[in-house]
C-alpha cells in the first residue's frame, strides 16, 4: 500500500480529510457480550512477586547453557537477565548487557545501579562512558561489536563471561541486523550467551546456526502467554464498541462495516471522542500509534482541556515543576501547554531527548491520559498503558508506506496492559481510510516473521577484519554467517555458486581491491599505515573521512570548524535546506570549508562510483547548522532558521559528536586533530542537546 509522503513527494497527494458529522460527542455503546470483559478492568490484588515457570526455567538453564528466551513484550525478560547477572557476579564473573538503543541502555543502567549498586555498574553508549572497568557493563550492541574487533586485533579474549543480547530479533533489522550477526560470529564460545527476544517463528534456525559456529547447545525457552490478557476492540463511528473477533474470525458487524469502506471513507472519529469513549469505559491511559510525527503533534491540539480545578491537572503541574527546575529550557517547549492542561503528550524522534524523557516520566507515574507516538514506543521505550489505539494498519518504513507485519503489531499491542496494574489490556481499532481490520485480526493470531540474515560487507567491517584475519580466514568466517547457514539449510547441504556466502565473499573481495587501489591495503592483503588508523573510524563512511584527513582538509581547523567539517558525513536523509534561509548569518567560513572538503574527497568518491560502491549524497546545510551551534548560536534561533524537527537537529549534533569521538581516538597518529575533536565535542554537547 503506497501513500504520499510530504518530504519525499512519493505516492499520490492525499485528499483532504473530512470530519465525521455531526460534531457533538458520540454516544458510547457496548456490544452485547462485551460487558463481562469490561467488568474485569482493574488492578490485580497486590502480593509477593511470583516468577512465571518460563522465567524460572530460563534462569536455571543459563547457569550451564546458552539460552534464547522468546516471550511477549512486557512478560518479564529483564527479570531473567537481572537474576542471571546476580548469579554470575556472585560467582566472580563479568557481564556485558547489550541493547539496541541508547535510551534503553540508559534505562537499564539506572535500574541495575539500584539493584547492584553504582560501583558494580558501568555504561558505554558513545554519549556516556562511565566506570568502564565495572563488572556489569551496559551499552549499545555497536559498542560491544567494536570491543570484539579490538580484542581480535590484539589477539586477546574479551573481558566478559556472559553477554546478554537484548532485543535479539534485531538480527532481522534491515539496517542494523548486521551488527547483531557480527557479535554472534565473533563472540568466543566460552562466553555464556543469554538472548532476549520477542516471539520469533524460527528459533530452531538460530539454535542450529549457533550450535554450528559456537559448538554449544542453545536452549530455547518460549512463552506465548501474555502476562496481562489482551482484548482487541473496534470503535464504530456511531460510538458502538465491539469485539474485533477471535479465532473464529472477524466480528460480523466489523466485517460488514469494513467491506463498505468506500461508503464510510469520510467518517473519521475525533480524538476527543475517542478519549471520551476510553474514559467512560475506564480504558485510560492509552498509547495512540499514528503514521507520522506531524500527526502526533497535531493530535495534541485536538484533545480536550482538563477543567481548571482538575486534580490531575494539579498533579501534573507539581510533577513537572521539579523537571522544569532541573531543565528550565523545557518549560518553554511548544508542547508544554498540552501536557499541563490536557494531560497528553507526543513522543517521537522529532523531539528533544529530554522532552521525551519528561513524557516517559509522566506516563510512568500515571499522570497522562494518552500519548501519541510513532513506532518508536513499540521499539523499546518502556511505558505500557491500559489501551493501545491503532489508527491505521500500515506504517512508513523510511521509503514508502507498507502494511504492518505480525512483528510490528505484536510490538505495538505488547504495550497494552501493565503488569501489576491491569488485569486485562486492550487494543482499540479505529476505522479510517488506511485501516484494514481483516489484516490486523490475521496478524494478531499469527506468529512473528522468521529471522533472516542481514549481513553485508562495508568498509568498516573490511578494515577491522583485516586487522586480525587473512582473506582466507575472512572467507571461512563469512561461511559461518547466518545467511550461509540458512542457504545451506534451504539447499539441503549443497552450496550454490551464487549463494549468500559466495555473494558476501565477492563483495569482500571488491572492498579489498578498492582498499588496495586507494592505498589503505597492501598487495599482500595487510593494511597500510593509513589503513590501520582508518580502521578505528567505526562509522558509516570511514574511507571518505580518512581521505579528507589524508588530504589535510581538516588540518588547522578551529574546534567549531572541525565539528562543521564532520556534520555532512552524518546526515543521510534526502532533506536539503537552502542556505538562503540564513541570510542573517555569515557562512563564508563553512562555505569555504565545504569546498575544501568536497574537493579533497572528489577523486575517491568518483572511484567508488566507478567500482559500483555507493557514496552518500553530501549536503552543505548540516555543516552550516553545526558551525552556528558550535559558535554559540542559541538553540531557539537555530531551530527557527532550520526547517527540520528539533529531534532531528539534536540527532545531527549527537551523531556529529560520535564522529568527533572517532577522530579523538586517533591521538597516537593525529594528535592535533584528536585534541581539536575533543574540544569540538565540548562545544556542541550542551543544553538542550545534552545535559550532564
């Protein structure tokens, strides 16, 4: 299902939305037979926590075996990890807990500091590097992969005894799954492995592959039961709330209504009516999943205000007061009035990190009626609600709108029902132009999509493998990939000439030939001096930045100019900003720098194109934006002149800081550049992007 995206201009332009008439509030009615279900709403009796059988099974098995735990979102997988960590540290062992998101790593780190004590815990996320010799390290999976690179280079063993690989189903992520696969390939078999995952349909593939490459049995512990039961509902435009259906199929009334979608296309339901319905049925708080950031922000304006005398309004004001005192810039956030006066918030990647943290805190304390979010909440932020509201059955994948998958849906509805706070959770399906209840009903009862390999060759991988492996050893390693295993299983042991391992090997050889041609590798397949230090640039485009360094394009730069020089290599989305919008600023310095950098890397970019290797389209505006920010331009001023969301601007700054840290690591070969990079980090990592 393709739809129009206003930034890319793809698809067909949308027709104007028409509101459901009349405008007065809908009268909520409940389908016969649903009332007994709604009567079960409420909090379970408080009592001592009793682990589920699958949790106890996993905890016992991990003491002697590698373990994969597959269970629904919110079922208590982190409890298993915490108990396993307690067992291992009491035995004098060291633990690495890897998660896919910095925010999730920060949350887990805070939780572990309370559980095990801050002295026992450290964190490594790029932004944070604290207590790195601690017995429990929490960090992102990319940092763990980099440590494995370093250990292989030094010919040493990584200093950990157990790795907890959270969100292990990220192995199938198109963009980042390669990192999970690399970790599993490089991790020494002696290191105990605990993998935590949402339900996957082919755990046997993972077990067979890991048995083959680690020579250890992987025990699989599965649970399909949600800790809080789920009921899927459908809200008709006239206010009738009905069951979506079950194993016997979709509800007849829902089916009839949906089959006449063309007749009902103009009947949309107002957010205030949905909230009123949820409130009347005691289904709040709720998470609304919407298709875009703009829709999330727009929804806030369509929610009703709380009465001035509302106790909830008073509680929110008191709770946010402390946060606003600590982070005063947030008080002026344009969405603050909606939080304070309507008890709602938006949560998406277009917002400042600390505003999202505030929304998470308010939701965690039970002070919000609803949040409006893109799929970011489903992908790891931990604040479940009593109800999840689904406004469409598709999502934007960065290129086009596609139908939700079973994994997508289960991640979303996994937030419905709070363990210890709810006896039952709900998913409310709201009809609309892009809503397919038949698809949702089918996906809800389907198993998640199977894990597939996403491994691919890039220059960072090639450089780092050549630090410690010959090409023949790399070839053997690639034959140990999940892609190669799956292909062998599919071919029943035969090796097709064009199978994944052969394609990976050919891609590796292409990258190696290019390294030789450009002076980063020797004829004997070892790295040159330039290749050695370039391997430490663990970023998306190490060769382009290494070439700029070799051509002395970064020499003699001030810290602000150094930050500006790296910013274009960070932004990889097709959004360009015209510099004519910034006539109030003197941009002659970054413009001159831009010409200097593009000239220095022009030849190698042409060579990459000729060799069939892609290079990102570099844009000037990120350099100008980071230059102004590093030079002291205020955040509000900068945001006013740049037509990107605040969260994107903050992400640009933080990712630029990540790249500067890579340059800072070159202190032995490029001491002047490393010093300047360190000073540049201090300039750009300040409020409101980063607060110590």
